[in-house]
């Protein structure tokens, strides 16, 4: 109830109407938000964002001028253009929220040409299913009321939301931002194996997806570490033990750790302005 009251009182604009913006718009509408605005240079993205529940405006500048919170929901390489195009319309009281991976709070402040307070956030793809995870960092000048309002925004479409330091953001991007791709990658392999054994793709997909969803739910609800849960499934000399032995022999765990660290390194590079891929 408290979240709904907060969201009803503020106007939230979106610069960019892509998948994540639409997930946020849908979540906000469900949570009771009323004043939602959007602009996107892509007519299709703009149309879909309007369908999700936002009012179409004519430019990034209009979105900035009309909103108490402005969510920057464009690709990292497009953030500078989006902000400079709306510079002069943010003001000191409007809160800028960026969900662009690797783009620092200092860069956002510089490109916006204002002293507006900035929050940098990293929601992830499962937000599209109302099951997202999100972390945000508040820059200088963000009030506790603004941070609380941002938290209300994020929890409208994410199941888990934490405020952390900006120095942790690229670590978070590597874990939960890029994380869904790691699990989809695992799902691809399990589905391929199932098909090799003769199962239909439909059955393989549904069984794999439900197993992953159920395992994630158990990890959230049980309070037990993943090692313990894994051991509960793994009996000595059984099928699971045979499978895990192959994974251990191939160094899969070490490779996954290496992959996550590579994602974090790339986030650091993007933050230093090398947004080249």
C-alpha cells in the first residue's frame, strides 16, 4: 500500500521504450503508478511502450521536462546522445535513473548538463516476467525520499532489490545483469542432451525450464547454500554423481567463474568509455 501511494504521487518518464522499459512500465502500472511518459526514436518500440501503459511524448526533452523521475532506458552507447539531446530540461530536483550497463554516475551527470541527482541501476531480464533482480547506487545529492521512491519503482517489477555502492555495480552486472544468459546457456545444453536421448524439443524445454525455476525457488526459500542443495540431489554412485563428475573433470565451475570475471572486466572497460561492442 505504501509503495502504491509513493508511485501515485510521482511522474515517471522513460527515454527509451525497449524491453526493459516496457517491463518497468507494466510493473509500475500494476503497482498503481499513474503519470508515465515515454519517447523513443524507434516507432515500434514507442508504440509497444504506449501499449504497455505510458503516454507518448514527442522528444527526450519533453520527457525530461514532464517527469519527476527520468529513466534512461537506452543502450549504453546511446546514453550520451539521449542525455545531451535533453540537456537543460532536467533541473536540480528531477531524479535521473540510468539502467545502462557500465555507464557511470559521473558520465550521466556530465552528459545531462545539470546538477540533477542520479541513480545508477541494474535490473535484469527476468523483470520481463516479474521475477527480476535489481541493484541500484545513489549518487551525490540523492535524498533518502528519492532513494525510497526509486526502490518502490524497482520492486514493482523485481522480486529482489538492493541499494549498494557504485563501485559494486559492474560486479552486479556480471552476476545478475548478464546472469540470465548463463542459465539460458545451461538450458541450451540440457535441452540438446534431452533431444539426443530422443525426447521432443517441447518436453525437453518445459522440463528444463521448470527444473531451473524450481531449483531457483528452492535456493531462495530454503536458506540452504547451493552446495548443500546439490548434495541433497547427489547420491553416491548415482546418476547425478556421474553427471557432476563430468562437469568437475571438464573444469566447468572454474570456467564459469572465469566467465563472470570477464563480464565484470568488460563492464569496467565500458565505464571508462570503451563502449565498442
